[in-house]
C-alpha cells in the first residue's frame, strides 16, 4: 500500500462545478498535511494547509480526519484557472522528517 | 509567503561532468530541506532529507555517492549530481521546511532545475 494515495483522475469538469479530491495516508506518524497545486513543469505551490478543524479559503475547503487517516479538498465554482495537478502532501516525523507526496490528481476545467 | 530560491533553473551538461544545484531560503532559516526529482507526468519523488549540520538522509534506491547533499548553513542546501549520465536527466526540486512560533509548519519549494545530460 502506498503511503499516500489520491484519486487517480483525471477529473474533467465544466466551469462552475464543484470538485472533491480525496487522499488517504497510511502512517500514523504523519503530523502535517497540505494540498499543493502544480502546473505543468512548474514547482508545486502551497494551496492550503489542512487541519483537523477544517479550513476554508475562498472557494477552497480542506478537511482532515485523523481517525480515518483521510484528507479532502473541495473546490467550489471551479474556474478555468483551477486546471492543474493537485498534490496531497504529508510530513512524517519518525525521528527525522520526511515528506511524502501523493501521485497527484489532474483537474481539467472546461468552458 | 516565504521564498525559496533554486539555481540554476536549467542545466545542459556532458555525460561524466558534475552539476551543483543550490537551494536557498531567502527570508527564513530552514533546518530541514528536501530534494526531489520528477519525471514527466509523474509525481515528485523524495530523494533525500537535508539536515543542517548533519548528514543527509537518503531514500531507498538513491545513491548517496552520486547525489551529494550539503547543508552547511541554515539557508543553503546544495545537491551535486556527480558524474552525470543521460539517465540522470530530470527535473530536480528542493523544498524548505518553514516553521514559526504560533503557526503550523509549511513547505516552500524552489522553482526547480531541469537537468539535461547529453
């Protein structure tokens, strides 16, 4: 089992749609959780940190369920500019720090 | 947000040469930096964790003698690809762990280095 697993995608949605991304992690030593977006051949850019209490930033809502080891990202009213690959990222602390990336889910938003 | 500078952005070199890539945290101190490589249409793969003042921790399958990592200061980590071969051609990205009292830790990424070995 992969340490971080995401929906395989790609997701093809029309503008204005609501999109949900799911991510699960297997290591209980995971301590920090993030969603990043990556455009083609660019570096990942932080979209949101993810907290157990849930957090919202405009059209984006992230949620963490530690009991289920599950992370989600919801995008409402999707825009063409939301087209990108969304990466679920986990930082483990097992005596030393280690970052684990999900494989990413590609999103295509179409007019 | 915090800024991480990675240099150079693109390198073309001959097989057998060594290439050094720098990763700098410009406005914060980073005790921990990470190095990744990414093949086209694939996700980032962690190569190693770079710890300031100590040896890097390499992931399984990554040759430490081939990919030399030095983290001599709190703002600079370097990755040297020694005796590069065409199969080392890839996109290399660094990230730095940003921590500040009262905030949750974050990762900030350099802009990446596209290495092409001829």
